[in-house]
C-alpha cells in the first residue's frame, strides 16, 4: 500500500495515537483503512480502533500497553502490503433528504450568503458523493468531507439549543446529519427521515468510516412515507458496493 509517514505516541496507559499527515484527503484515509485491515488481520484480542480524518486511536481494553512493543508492531503493519483477504467492503449510501422550508430552516439564509438560489444549493448538495471521515460527537454523527467549495459556510455565530433529529447541515468544509435531537451550530438545510443510529441493532450505525454518502431530494409526502416505512422496519436504504 502507499504508506504516508506516521507519528506514533502514547495516549494514556492503554492506548496509542497514530497520526498521518495533517491533511483531509481520501488517499490518506485509504492508507489508514488499509493499515487497520492489516492490524485486524493479526486477530489480537481486546483491541478497539477509532478512525477519524488523519489519525487512528488504538485502544487496548484488556490492560496496560507496552508502548515500545506495540510501536514496533504498528510499524510492521504499516509497512506491509494491503491485506486483500481482510479487506472490508465499502459502500455508497443514497440517503433521502427533504429540503422544504419547515426542515431547511436556514436554507434561504445560506443560499443568499452563498449567492445561490435555494434550488442551486440543493442541486449542488445532492450532486456530490461525500466520504465518511469519522463518526462521533453524537452516536452515528457522520463527518462528511467533499463538500463543494461553493457550499462552504461558517458555523452559525450562535448555536441552537436544540437541533432536530435528522437535520442536515453545513459547516465549514463539511456536511452532516444530526442522528438525534441535540444542541448544534451547523446551518440546517433539510432533514433525513431515516434513523442513522439504533442501539437495539447488532450494528447500531449502518455506515462505516471510508464509506460514501450521496443525498437525493424527496418531497414532503415522500418524507412522511419514509418516516412510516422506517418505523415499521420495511424501508431499505439504497447502497452500492464501491471499489475499496
């Protein structure tokens, strides 16, 4: 695999932080995912790997680490070729969003700030495929990179005390979906009717780091229907396998 330089440092007594170059690039994320596959191929017990942007936090849940020992193992995994037989499938998920004003409460203000019509904003937002660089802040909150520069806008000067579950927002170079009601400062342009996180499922969050997401526009009537379908468990998200 193409190996970028890495920096390894202790992260408490039972974890290490491995950092790649401080850039947000899909090729760096791909390098991290390939490293993680190589490490998982060792089938060592007790390890939890948390990937975000240009780093991976490696947590040993069974005890205190020998930093020197794990550093050597990390360097060895990083230098290995890609573990093809351990490769995890990656998907492109197509996610419905309703951009009606009752959901996209900031869409007119955002469009005006960006010198776009709301229709142009929606067209640009739905035309991109966004890569999942991290999942956090809230369980199931996806940090999505790949936002067109024409849609980049600062966070709101005054965060809201409550942002509704499913709200789709813009902030800086990112877009994302709030998986539950939460305070937040992103600019809200729509709402997704499909739950992104369900703790009762074997896999609570269906999306993984390295997957891609593409939004598509739905009407209010379609939104209401998707809500019902999701509640009774018959709605199936569209997904396509992508080249990893």
